[in-house]
């Protein structure tokens, strides 16, 4: 399957198209799963390409993405209400393969092969928080955060496309896929305290912490002048918005 050299590994010439390379990587991923080297198998594939939306080089089972250090993409939504003064958090179910029991953004999920940013937002909003498509479509793309960190199952290299969604004051989230244990609505001061905590039952995932930090900065709940600017630059990368 591979030509292995001192400084690189490449597919053998016979694996000349996307289908052949994907089949080869599926076999490798299945072997790694049998060896318990991966997190829970998802039966969901990521498109592996040189940039977001580019022609895939191959497709890879989601559980193997971090093992190979693949650059992945996700869409997260800040669920907010009362004039952007309140934020919703979701607690991940204890059975989740990644970050079980931790607090997370109201809506968030990886962008699978064939999906778009918008379709991922709508799908995850319905499954995770019971947000109807007619409301989820109003989620506003506001930028992105970039994540690069070592994890027990490999390297997480991920671009998170960030959205804000203003919800009705009487909205109550309803989980439909079993991946959320509970929901919490807090004011922005409490949200800042939550993402600052690094231990305890209310620890927020690294991904969601960055997304919430970005929200708090954009809405004036944290004064950038009082923060370490170099640290903020390392944590926060904001663009005009993601492609659809």
C-alpha cells in the first residue's frame, strides 16, 4: 500500500485514484481499530484534501483522523438569547468518545465528507438541541478558530467555523441523539468563569472554550486590552466567515 522512505511515506503508484486510496486507508483504519489504537468507530468519513472544499485525496474514517494528524473541519454554534447577554452550554454525555461529561457549545460537530458548513449546522442543531431547520438557518457565520494540540489518540488539527444564533427567550433545548446529558444557560460573566476553569465538573472543552472566548471578545464581555495580546493572537483567528 505504501512506499516508506526515511523522510516520507507515500501511496504506491497502483493506488492512483481516490477510491483506491480510500479503500487502502479503510483497511489500515480497521486494523488500528482492532488494535484499540483509535477512539470509538463512527461510520462517518472525512474528506482528506489540501484545503477545505478542495478535491479529496482520499476519504478516511473519522475515528482515525487524529491518529494520522489529518486537518479536520467543524461547525460550532453559540446559542445566545436576551440580546446576546446569555449563552447556552451543553454537557456532553458520559458515553462520548471524546471529552465525555464536559461542557460544550450548544451545537457543534465535525463536517463529514459531502457536507457543507451550513448543512452541518442545521443537522447538528436539530440532533443535539432540537432546533428546527427554520431557526437553525439563521445561524450567522462570524469567523473561525484554529486548534492544534496533542491528544491521546493523535494530533488534533482542526478549523472550527464559528456561528452565533439568537434564540427566543422561551427556547428550551431538547437533545435528540443521546449525545447531550443536560443544558445550562448562563450570563456572560459566568461563561467567562467557566472557560477559565481547567478542572472540576464544569470544565469546558478546549474547542468550546475558544469559541466562547471569541464570542465574549466580539460582544465586549472581555476587554482585550486587559489580556495578554500574544496569548490572544495564538488562541484566536477570526476571518470574514466560512464558505457555505
